[in-house]
C-alpha cells in the first residue's frame, strides 16, 4: 500500500525553475505546478473522499493538470470525459460510474445540458472555487497510498461503435507507458517541448500532454482551442515544439491545404496514432517537409502506444515494432500465426486496463492478454503491418477483401481526400465512400478508381458502389465512425 500515480511522477524532484507548462501567454514553472497541486489537494481534501469518482469535463489547461494530480494524490478517481459529449452519452457515463461530483466550467456545463448532471455536485472553475483555491495556503497535503494495481483513472473510449466504454486504469498503467514508450522507445528528454493535437480527455492525449512531460521533466504546450490547422500553426510558431503528436486527420488537413504552411524547423519528431496512417500520407509529408511521420498503434485499454516506429527503426508501411516491456501474439483460429501470416493482434503489458465499469461495478479483465480486434502480420525483422479491423474483412465471390487495403489504394489517387469502405449487411455489397477535391466529371472519376483498383488489387476488389460524400463521419478524436455510414445504408 505505498503506490500513488501522482507520487510516481516525482514532480518534487524536477528543476523547480524550468517551465513545465506553456499555455496562452503563461509560463508555469515546475515550482508553480507543485504549489498549485498542493493548493488544489488541500481544497479537494475537504470536499471529497478517497475512491469517490469525479467527472473531469475540462478543456486542456493548467487547471486540468492540477485537478488530475491533486485528485489522484488524494486517492479520488478522475473520470476523463470528452467535453464535446452528447447529453445521451453523459447520462450513460453518469449511470455507469455514479460520480459524486463533476469539475467543469460554465461554458461546458451549458454545452452538455445541466439537466444531464442532476444530482451530481458541480465544481465550477469559473466561479468562486478558483478564488478559494488561490487563497489556500501552500501546505503539504499527504498522499493517499494504494496498491500498485488499485484503480486510479477512468478513461472513456471514443465511441466509434456506439456508447463509450469506461476503461479503468491502475496507478501504474501510465507510469509504465512513460518509462517504456516515452523514455526508452521515443527517448524524449528534459529539453523537449511536447505538443499534442489530441486533447487530454483522450487516452493518447493524456499520456502525451500530462504523463510523459511531467515524468521526464520536459515541457508541455497546451491549447484550449480546437486543433484546426490555423490553431496548430499559431501554436507551433509561438512555442516551437520539438515533439509533435497527432492523428492522421491532422496530417491530412495540412496536406490538403492549397499551400503547405506548417513551420517544421524545430520539430524533431512527428508521431501519429489513433487511426491507421496511409503510406501515401507518409510519403507526401516526407516530400514536403523532409521529415518522417512515425506511425504507431495503441488502445484506450492499454493506456497508450504499444507498437511504434522510431527514428532508428523506421519502415514505410509498417506500424512499427513492439514497444519495450510489451508482449504480443497474432492469433488465427485460436492458434499462433506463423511469420507473415495475418491474424488478430493480442497484447500484454503492465499498462493493461483493470476492466470496464458497468453500472458502477468493475467488470474485471480476467485475462493477461487484450484482444485488439486489429488484424496484423509480423515479418522476420519484427515489424508489424496493419491489415485492418477484424470486422472489416469482407467476403465477395469466395475471396476476402480488406477494407484498409482498398482505402489505401483509393487515397493514393491525388484527387481523393479520404475514403471509408464498408459492407452493406443487407445485400453484402461492398461500398466505398469517398470525399474528393473539386471535380467536374464523377463518372470519369469512378472509372479511374475502378481501373486503379483493378490494376493494383484485382478486379474482384472493385467496390460494388462508389458514393461521393461531403465528409466521413468521425469521433472528436479523429476515428472514422463507419457504423453511421452502414446505418444510413440500411435505412
């Protein structure tokens, strides 16, 4: 009983004068960070009890970090919630975790509908609470110690297939990620300035913006604005990050600008996760910037990234190699696959979730392995190659068709911006949804698409229908919501 997530970050040991957080026009030192952590801890100690759950509905800001550090220090369990969440989903989350309270702001409380929070105590950081915290004397507030694998943080999945899942992580989960991914694999160091386009309510962003910089003693750049190309450009020009975390949609948006305008001079590492990164995108980025994007894959259930490319071990088209500290298997028909054989990736490591929270009860993960539902093959050199989702392998005329394979082929055509390939559950037709640049002749474009797929993949892999759409539906974290497209087909 001597473990605590906040304690393991060892903030007290960092260079007190060094800037920990860049935010708007503020530079917050590690000393300021520690002082605020103590103030928030002393304030919440009077209000909350260990093991209680508290919804965090905040934009990225120093206050977000203070809240997380102080709550975890006290043994209170923060539940990180997407601030763009629907009223239905917030009701679902409240019913699932029965929180004692919520920490948010006036803007976000109005946005999600206050009626959804009925019966839950609201701590509004726009009102008198920050004043009370500021007036709080800086007194050391003792850590609430736990077992290493006690619940510490609850993350919500992005809801690509419906309601979000509540994923429970231990005090050790993200510390393990920081040691093995950020420090040993990426080799992030104290001189780095980290910027993540993915926000902290998202498992990927939480590691990138809070855990990794504070564990290592680096600096983090925060923005409370939407991650548009214009906002990212402004952040990069102002704060000069050296490490840049994003999802494929962010890179796609920059590549589709009429004129590429991101200043990449100081950025030594571009990273991507959250969705598969098409080869075409990597090559175009390298051509424009002379720098590579390091692809990787993770899962909310595993806290962060478990397979990744690095500057030293980079292979175009591969998702990367296994991150230090993790074990993997590729399974087909309950048997281990051979080298270069496609199967479902299962993963194991100390960052694995404790279970899902349902009706305020922990449904424990009783296995040592997490089934990702992702199809991969592994080559002789230990590189993993993504082959799509398990439920995105379709059969047509007795031949298997991979949605990701067709999507990659489509995206290589310069006039196609984005694609999503699905199967109609009613008639089993393969449908390709595409967004394009301005075109004059759709029939001609369809013929080019069919010829391209025929030449590269074979005639049988040509979709039965090609549909033009204004945009592909996505979660706020950038993942394609194909179930919406399928739902529209079956109306």
